[in-house]
C-alpha cells in the first residue's frame, strides 16, 4: 500500500509562525550590542542571555493562548507536552555566540511538526531584516519572494559553510579542501538561509540539537534542495545536519563520510 501523501501546510499557520519568529526577533534586538547584556553559562558551558529567555517566553506565552493543546519544545525551558498531535519547536536565539559578540548573523528558529514531520519552518535574521520560511507544499520564500537553491553541480565550484571548525576532524576539513571547495563560516541558522536562497551551495553542522535544525527539512525541500544528517538520515533529530542544493548532496556526504572513517581509524591527514 502506498504511503499517504502528507497534507499541504495551512497558509495561516505559516503566516502565524513567521509572525511569532519576527516578534521574538524584535525582542532580541533591544539587547543586541547592549552593554547591559549579561551572559550566563549553562551546565554544558554554552552561553545564554536574558534575550534568549525573553524571546522563548514570548513565543511560549503566545502559543499557550493561541494553541493551548499543541506541544512546545524549546532550548531554554522544559518541554510542554500537547494533545493535538502538533508540536512547535523553537530556538529563541540560534547563534548566541554571534549575538553576544555583536555579529548580526544570529537567528530565531521556529518550526511546526505534525504527524508527517516538519510542516512549517522559519529562520528569522532580525539584525539583517531577513526572514526565510516554508510550508509543506507551499514553496520557500525570503521576505515574500520565492527562494531557490543554487544550480552549482561541481563540489570544486561550490561554497560550503559551517558554524565553526571546532567539531570537525582534521581529515574532514582537508578532504573538502582537496575537492577545491571554498570553505566559509557563515553559520548557524544563517548558513541554511544562504543555501535556501542560492547564495552558498551547502551548510554542514557536524553536531547540532533538534531545535537547531527543526525548520531545515521543509525549508530546503521547498527551496529545491535537500537536508539530512551527516549519516544520510532524513529529519532534524539525528544530531547533525547537512543542507545542500541537492545536486551536490551525495558527493559531499561521501567525501565527509570517507574522511570521518579515516579519522576513526586513526589515519592522520597529510
């Protein structure tokens, strides 16, 4: 029996998610480059600020009124279980390190998950005034204009971005350099914006949480690209992510997979 077709997203739900992500972004801007911003450390050593907490609280408060039966999973507060079969997944500030250093590439991430997977995804870049969103079956848009991935067909001609090279093995970095690819660090949610709008060709996240990646499957699919984990698994919940224009996906996966296998085997680059 054929799998049932996943339903198209409700345009009103997409618009609502965009509205909420932008509202969270506005809340963060009053703290951006503010000398009074205090930076705390969570148990895992990652930074968190009052801006993170306020933005998440804003979205949760709105959802409690608008969709009280929906579940909510966020980075800063315990998960709220729902009964509707629908869950909102949010990262109030993706790229808190960029935010606390005054770099305008941080984002607000919001996704909606139903029984078929991610149905709505939003990446909002408040300091740049740029928002990318997608709804299942409704296409991908950037500030209201259709967004599409690039058509670059050669890894040697590609631009590949990431949030930082600390989680990468030396083998993985050198393997991609050897292909001729141009490596950059325009990362976090902004890297996925660049892929979805065709400005770079791939974004790689070797280590990431569900809330870091939740909007990406539907955004990339609707922009004509592809999103998986680094093991090639579909969906955002596998601990890593790679987004590409689709054409380059298998080649980059193979390059990185071979490099990581060498790293595990103790083969040193050079």
